C-alpha cells in the first residue's frame, strides 16, 4: 500500500499571514508536488490566484492543485465540502507529495483534523502537523488580531458557521491544536514587545510547542513540513472549548463585495482613498490586485483595518486584461458608494 499523503493544516486569524506563508512555501517547495486547499471568503478568489501565480505552479497540475472552498467555514462544512474535495485529490495521490490546508480565520482546527479518522480519508492521508500563524504586532498591542471588530463580526457572514466562539477562546483553540506556532510580522515590533508576546502565547499552550519568529512568512520548508505527528491519532492532548458543545445559530450580516475596475491607480493615492473608505464604512478587510500606470507588474494589495501593505507579485500576462480587482469584507457595504469614491483615486 502506498504511503499516506502528509497534510499540513495552517490556521490563524484574519490577516495573520497564512496565505503569504503558503506562497513562500510553494516558491521554495524543494521539488515537492504540493496541493493546496484554500478556505476563501468572497467570490473573487484572491488568495487562490495569489497561490496559482507562484512560479513553481507553472505545470500541468497548477489549476487542479489549488482548490478554493468557498461555501463557508471549513470546520463547519467538513462533510459537505471538505470530504468530497479530499476524495478527488486523493484520486491523484501518485502526483501529490504534500497537501496544505489554509483554513479561514474563524475555523476551529480540531473538527477538521477529526475528519482524517474517517475511513474515506484515513487510508490515504494523515495530518502531518497543525501550524498556527499569529500576528505578533496585533498581540503586542493587547489584542489578538489586527482588527478584533472585523474578526468578531465576520463570523456572521457565514450561513454554515455553527460555532459562536469568543475571540479569546478561538485563539486558545487554535494554539491548543498546534504543532508549531509561527510568530509573524515580528519586524513590526521591538525585541521587548516580541518577548512579551512569546510569554503570552506560551501561557496559552497546553503542552510544549515551538514558537518560530517570521517576517512575511519567509521560513525554510524543513521547519514547516515533516512533523509526522499523525495529529488525528493524538487529539486528546489538544483540548478545545468545543469538545462537548452543541451547535449554535448566528446572524448573517457580514458580506463580501467585489469590484472589477478598468482604471489604473497610483499606489499612494489608492491607499489614501482606501483609508478614507475604511473610516467611512464598516470595512474590515480589503484584498486584491491593482493595475498601476506605467508598471508592467501586477500589484497585490492587502488591508486589515487601517493597516495596508502592497507588493508586486508578477508581470501582467499577454493574454490577460489589466484590471483592478478588489474584494471588500465588511458589514452593510454599499458597493455603488465604494466604487464611486474609488474613482476619485483613479489616475
């Protein structure tokens, strides 16, 4: 019988840097054939496209090895969406060396890991390890995520979400299931603040787990893969606040709205306008691609709360239309008003 495919579950709050970590891993895969399941939020698959744009993905399996699960929080749609997706991937197990699963910021890792005990999966795949990504800057300010209001509210957008975990408990559950904690964005804090964050995380961990500092997820794959933890077989050592809880209902208020614009934008002008939009509307997250005048490369934009960052990921392809594509995640968003205000920033 062929060896089981190792699976790494990557969890963490909105904006902590999960996609950036995975993208760096794909670009430095050391000849591993890696498939990725992305629990995307919003109709425009920004995270999935970011991963597909990696240079190492330019092979015959590029499209089929990046799979976006868009029907809700992954830990709450395990049977309906995750199971059939995994079964399809496992049909190609001879062409896959490793699977990465990027959960949404609201996901509890333990219910997902439990699925690897199911007969349909257990004979072909095993959870090599669970990695929890933490925003060091956010935790250093006394918060847990860059925008706690956004994280608290985002859950209401997902009609499949069946847990109403307080943010602190969700943080504890993600840490409790971890085999490795990535302390990301350490370049944004000083050594004293970083040490304080490490102390806080260690106080939350139920057992000895390594904490690794990172800037933009730039870590050696040997640090991230190869735990051989068979996590599904030792869940007793990974306590969860939801081990015995019943399901809960929730409201549906948060939405994701998308804009596809033909205009080009100067980065600084666009950022100023986006900052104004965040202050005027209940916008919690902004992500997407931007067409910049006189720039042959596509700009990637990420915004959490009032914090924005951007970089250029690849040249525009000859057969693609240069467009600005942005996804806004928030409450009661007025798409027309947002679009109209963005026109002011257009070149």
